C-alpha cells in the first residue's frame, strides 16, 4: 500500500481516485477546486480530503493530477499551494491531464529541481473507461520511475505503456486524438450517406463492422448516432481543446494534418449549434442540420 494524493475530481478523476482506494488498496487523500466534490469523494470511498494541493501531497509517495489544461496543471502543481510545494524528495508526480508536451517537459524539470520524479500519463477510454478502471495510459518519463509507478497506475488501467522520455506520453495521446478525429468524421459521413440512400443502417453496420471498416466507434456509437443522441462520453469542448494542442504541436514539428484541421473546424460548427457538451460522435448532427 502506498500513500497517494489525487488532485482533480472531474468525470475522469473522481472514479480514477476511487479505484486507487478500492482496487489498489492505497491510502488516498484528494483535492478538488470545489471542496464539496472532494468531501463527497471522501465520504463515498472512506478516504480523506485536503484544502490545498500542497497539503494533499504532503507525505505522499505518488501524487496524481487530472485537470483541464496546461494552465490548470501549472496552478495545481507549481503555483501557490501547488502539489510540488508539499511533495517529499523521492516521491513521484503523475499527470493524467491531456496537456501539451511542452508543459510535461517543464514539469519534469521543475520536479527534478525538488528531488521529485515526474511522469506525463494522459489517458484514453473516456468516462466509461475511468469508471470501469480500464483506461489506456500513455506515459513519458524515466524507465526506472515508470516501473515503480506502474503497479499503482494499474488500479485504473487496462493498458499502461512507456512511450519515451518526458512529453512522449502527451505526444502519443495526440496521435490517439488525430486518429479518432478522422475516424469519427468518416463514420458520420458513412451513416449520413447510408440514411440518405435509404439503407437500413443496422443491417449495414452489422455487415461492414466485421470487415476493414469496423472500429470501436462504429461498434459503440452507431446506434446512438443513428438515433440522434449525443450524450455518451467525451464532449466536443474537450475534443477541441485536445485538437488545439495537436495542431499547435504540428506547427512546431512540421507535421501535415489536413484532415485533423478540417475536423477541428467541423467541431467548431457543432459548438455553434449548441453542441458544446455533446459527445464527439455529434459530427453527424452537423451533416444532418
């Protein structure tokens, strides 16, 4: 059993911290900007809460963070009362936020200055994956640190991999989002075409899902897409944030991402339709507008 802190109890962090307590058997203290949510977590999981990230991190062997963006991450780690101010030498900061590779490298350096280790560890699998403890975790950092942290991360993960040095986890998550963006747009266009052609979508998907066109998105989202229901997972606002990180990194490294850039604009259209909190499969709604 390790002494663990978890900072950020959103739709992902709340169940992830729960798995660290119940499945991992760790001593968990949480912090959330909204104190009521931290209190609710502590009551549900018989854990503890703290009034600041630094106090949550005090004495912890591992400190997990899962917040919104780069600035949120800086605030709760190196800002006033941030976790790094409370962490002990030899402890490990593990960031599950989807953020930039730049901030991952920045925090790696800041942690090292305090004698603390750092792993960037963004996740994939959405709210359902977090609740079921079957997330995919893409890590960047030092191999020895990763091997020490992996058994703890396993509490909420199905797959955990070290992708390379600090920042490599975030870069891998960017690849993940690039692939998803193009795939969902292709699925939306295929369903839209099939409906306009008068085909029975269920019959179509039953056949093509067993061939080269098959995907997780097709298996898990075609029914809700066909029904015009978009309340099942990763929100458009979050996807646009992630694609913004991707496109910024692409400008830096020279990668050409024409499809990703266009799909990002399409998600902007969905936002303009009021679909900010619809899930990412709502690209179909844009076509059927």
